[in-house]
C-alpha cells in the first residue's frame, strides 16, 4: 500500500483589499454566531474600529493572552471557549496571535478566521502553529489538519502596523528560497518543483520591490510585497508540504529564542539573520561559491531595507559565549531542521557561522579559527573559548 500524502495548501477562502473588513460580516456569520476574538490586548484595542461592522449582530467575547502561543495560554483560552460557548475562533494580530487562534480552534474543533494586523509572517495562511514557553523560547511546532476557514487581509488595517513589521515579513518570506532550494531543490516531484520555483519567484519579487514598497506605504508595490509576505509565502509551504522544509534559517531563529535578550527582536528579523548563517555554513563547509554570491547580495539588500546582518544588529553583540553555545546547541538538537542541510552541522561549526555572517565574501577560514578570532571568545562572561 502506498504512503498516504496529504497537503494543506490554502485557506478555504481568502478575501483581500482595502476596507474589506466592513464588507465581510456575512462571511463571519456563516461560520458562527458566538465568536471568540483571540489576540493581544493592545492589538485588539487598536484593531477594534476595523472590526465593528464585521462583528455586528454577533455575540462576541474577547480572549487575550498574557504570554506567547504556549500551553498555559492555550489552557486558559480553552476555558474561555467553554465559558462563552464559542462556536468560532477569530485570530487578530501577528504570528503568535494567529498561531494561538489556529491551534485553539483545532483543539476545540471549531472553525477559525485569521485577520493579520501586519505583514510580519505568513501565519494567517498556514496549517501550522509554533508553540513557545511562557518566557518566549521556542519549544515545538504543531502541524494542523487544515488551513484556516477564512483569511481576511485588509490593507488598511495592515497599513497601521509599524514599518519594521513589514521589513521582518520580508526577511521571513525571502528565507523560503534559501531553505527550500537546499532541502528540496533536487526533488523530481512535480508539486515540490512548483513550490521551489515559486520560492525563487518570491525572492525575486522581494529583491525588486521591497525598497520601493517601504518608501511608499499603501502604494502598489507595498501591496505586492504584503501579498508576497502574507500570502505567497504561505502558498509555498502549502504546496510543498513537509518535504519543502525550513532549514538552518529557522533553526537558528529557534535557537536564538532560547536567549532572553533576543526576545525584543521579531521572528522575521531572526530568520533573516539565520539565512546569512546558513549561507556562511555552506561557504565554510562546502566552499560553495554560489553561497558567497548569495550572501553578498543579501548583505547589500539587508543594508538597503534595514534587516539585521549580525548578532550586534540583533542586540546580541554582548552575548556570552555560553549563550551563543546554548543557542547553537538548541539549533543543532536531534530532529532540528538544520539537519536538512546536505552536510553534517556541529555546534562549533554553527557558532563559527553565527559570528561571521558579515565576513568578507570570498574569504575562507576554518570554523575553529573564525570562532577563536571572534570578539565573543574574549568576552569577560564568555566562560572560556570553544
């Protein structure tokens, strides 16, 4: 008997445009009459004016959370679902709010609507939730059986988000190419080929349009980049499935979340830095000239739009060597996505790559030498050299 292959490609319905929330009340009421709004207190408050007509005539309760998408939050919200008699979950916010709403809906066996308030991630689209600790450290992800029932992308609402969130979304989305091409670029499977090529197109759109989009919020290029970050990035994961995997960029993000000092940085900012780490690994371990060229291109692009290029840019320039090792050990743990690279990655190798993301391109240096020459190796709280 052949292996059963299931794909969660897309939400059942996607509606996008300016001011569309005021026109979609019938779509909400079709799914439920007693919705529970899930989001952070500040986000729900700022989004409230956009939701008035959408929720008119419904019996609405609000389920804000004190922590990230974590087990404590989910336990509290499941009780709120029961207390309210909710028949629908509506997630409003960024990636962690939407991940919480999707996973809560799955656990409660209810339909879910996602309303992104920024373009910082593709969480509004995907059948996946990332679970963190109460203190914001990544723990595990949960694959969901379906994508959301309805995604409402209102450009007017997204335009109220800080510019930084779109920059982060660009970083998260552009990682699709660098990770999918390494993990799945040699696949002969039709849908995976399609997903990888879509990732290449997504990269090209972002390289070409991001700078103009950021200069003209609400303009045509801005909308295209929002669509690329929220929607097209989700298409790639849905079409490629588990085999079109995240690799080192997201593994590095997960490792960095173990360090409390990183929690002020956005998901996509850490992922963008992680792409440079992945390319640096490919340079050091494979002598890959294409990785050198790609890193040089990204360094110029990051400088242009304001993505972090180094640990210092992430506010981690003073982190100890012990903290660096902790992040690298988590990123290299058994089952980590980093092991989808076509070569073995050790903790010392990853640490060396993490401190040399802006090294001169074309310069070859061993992992041990690069780490020994790092400022971290002589940091007073380093706990010694690797």
